[in-house]
C-alpha cells in the first residue's frame, strides 16, 4: 500500500468520504493509456499549478473547489503567478499511481511531512486527533486521564492511532468503533453527526475532519486537541506535520513551493482558522514514518538467511 494512503490509514476518519454524493460522469476522465509507451503523455506546463485532488472529500477538496486545501492551493498558485488546475481521482489505493506518478498533475496537498513516496515541502501546518463533546454535556476533557472519558460512549475509528491510548487507559469498554475503510454509504461527518444526535457522548476524530464539521454542527461542540501520546511508534501517535508532496525528481518545484508557503503563511493560517481546522506549531524533525521505514529496511538487511 503506497505511503500517501498511509496518511489516510493513520488518520482514520479522513478516509471516509461521501462518494455517493456525486456522479462519476462529473469527474474529468483519466485516460488509462496516458503515459504508457507509445501513448500521448501530458507535457508539464511551467505556468500551471496542477493539483492532484479528490473530487468529493470535504473539508479538503471537491469539484467546486470549496475545500480548505483548494483555497490554500489557490493562494500558492497566485503567489507563484501560475494558473490553478486540478486532476481529480478518488483518494484511495492507486491514487498516486494514477495521478502524480502518471504525470497528470504535479502537486499533492496534505500529506505527512515524512512521506517517502514523494518529495515533501516544509510543513505548512500540524494537526492531530481531537476530543469532541457537546458543550452542554458538563464534560471537561483535556487528556486521556480526564475522568469524564469514563462517563459515556466514545466514538472512535477502529485501529486509528488513538485506539492505543484508549486501550492503555482501560477505556475500550466505553468505545464504539467505526470503520477505518472508506465507506461509500456514510459521510465523513458521521462521528460528529452521531455526537450531535446523542448516539455517542465523545467523538475522537482527526482534527481537520472534526473541526470543520463541529463548526457547521447544529449545536455548540467543544473541540480539544489530544496531547501527543507516542513519538516513537506510529500506533499511538496523535499529532502530525503536514506538507505538500511532489515527484522525487521535482526538487526545484519543491523549493519554489517552500518559498510561497513561507511568504503566505499568514494567509494559510487564516484559511485553516476559517474552516475550523485545529492546528498547532510544527515540530521540526518529527519523521516517525521515515524512521519506521528505515528500521524495517535495516531489519531486512540484518535478518539471518
């Protein structure tokens, strides 16, 4: 499974999107022969800022360019003096192969900064998992030791990183697991919707998903960043640096985007705030995925025959 999808698997609820809400005919068609030997291949246009994006994955992106990553991409394109365009494909296994690596687009928004399947820019924000609960609940939840976590039903995406501290603190008996895989029948707001309805009392959700839908909810909700729990193991890690990905060969493109990210940081932070995206200061050197990959490769070399 490619490393960019790894972000989705780690972030759990981020992979659940309401694909049923649009028709396949609305998505610009990808030619399966494009890029093959003897077939026409897209020629990169230096005046174009072409983003590989999901057509129906709010709060990140959609066909109407209403997502926060759509808005950030527009800011960067403007800063670089380039025209903004998109190549759409559903964000699931095969995404990179059919978009960035097939040369159909040049930029992938929102990937972990240590994603070694791409060359990544400097991080432009850092987010993590959050506790979400109703403001009128009387709860005061700040961390895994908060007594109020034991009082109700906790909605959590099964096998996502917070399931580790949930288990370590003896809270699995309070948990209601939700599916990790992308489910075409449920919207990405499902955990927040169930919280509003009273089906669960606390939702543990990836920050951008939670913050966006909590801000749009019909009742006031409290969104609290979960403190980092594990900085040496993917399972249990709560907070992640987020970068933009380009092809490994595109060092100049990466450096160009780095400059734009630095110059437009205030505008990017404003967009994150407008969409309710929880974000905290970037942590330099936080490359847990890269370290895990290197450890696995080292283990293969050291393994006796």
